């Protein structure tokens, strides 16, 4: 698999995917699963039918059929395919070279990542909201696919890759705008990626990254960061409180595509107990 190549041509950038990816192989990162169990389907249908205020929580597994890999799936998740690990919040904050490497990888991966579209699972949840069945949707994902599907009763717990924040002044801009600035600063830069990661970036060598130029905040000159919660960071307490309130209002909880191995919580606070008085169902 040759990977993903990014190169300039006649003043604009083009992306060339490997033959495997260019033929729409959205199932490339879908983990193996047993055949459908019709009894379990009926059980899920009963669960949904009995729910009056259903809260749904989604993780990376819901987006694999849209072509976005997850972290932990057997054989196809990031941890199974490579020894690479996600960027840590403290490293990004403290190190300019780390930020340079991150943004170079993100720049190459952005055209592909931003082009992903909702799959039937996303559309089903959007339809539930329109029908009044969905009380609230909480997602751990940063891919904006629920928003693309039309969900509005939505909390993006870990933020969204389609937004960028200045670490100094807090100015927020659209990620697509930053892509144009990257292109202007790096008109002759090119790179070939060695793999795709779940959060929109790709794998590049240190040599490829070394000459990449990173723009700063237009407003104050500060460093830029995607509006997402990196590993090792904490979720905004107000957002956590908001989600806790939606959970209290709900009478049932459906978990879709999450291992529930990542628990967002405040510093010094114990991770929440998975067992509660709510009816729960995991798929």
C-alpha cells in the first residue's frame, strides 16, 4: 500500500490516495464481527421502543464504516496496525517541534478526513431526533459526522476537528480556512504519508516535517490548536456538567461504537461508574 501523497501542482494542492483507498474502500477500518443475531436485534428494538427519553453515546466505532479508523479494534484499529500513539496534550502545549509535526501531518490528512460522510448509523440517529425519540446525543468523536447528518441535540464531548483555537487569545476559526494558510506558507512542500490515524492526521517522517511552516494566530500571533481534547487533557467542566444533566433527564442509555475505556472527568475526580439506575444497552 503506497499510502497518501500530497504535492503542489499549478498553485493548488492535490491528494493522491493509494489504489486501495481511492476505490471507496470505506470498509477498510471496519473490524471483523459475528453474523447478525436476530434475537439481539429484537432486543435492541424493544429497548428503543420502551425508551421515553433516550440518551445515546457514540464512540469511534460508529465512524469506521465512513472510512475513519478507531483506536482499539482488533486488526484494523490504530493500536493494532502501528506502535504509534495519539499526541499528548502536554507535549503539544510545551513543544513547538511537536506542534510543527502535528500540523504537517494534519495538513496532509485534512482533505481526506474532511471529506468523510455520515454512514447509515449516523443517519439513523439523526432520524430518531427528528421523530422525537432521541433526547440527547453525546459523542466522543471529533469528526463532525453527526453534525453533517443533521443532529442538533448534540454534545461533542471531545470537541471537533473542524474548528481551530488560539492558545493565547482563544480566537476560533474554521479548520478549512487554516488549510488555505498552510498552502500559502508551503507552496513547494510535498510529502508521502505512511498511514492514516483516527483524528485526521497521517504518519510522516521527521525529515518530511522539518521544512513545514506553521502559521500563527491572525489576531495575536499565538500558537494554534485544533478545538479538541487531546489525550491527557480534561474536558471543560461546564460541558461535563451539561452532559451530567442530560443523563439525569434520560430514562435509558444506548452506547454505540465505544469501548468505554476513556472516561472524561475533572482533575482529581474519579472516573464515573458505568453502572447506574438507567437502563443501558451497548452495541
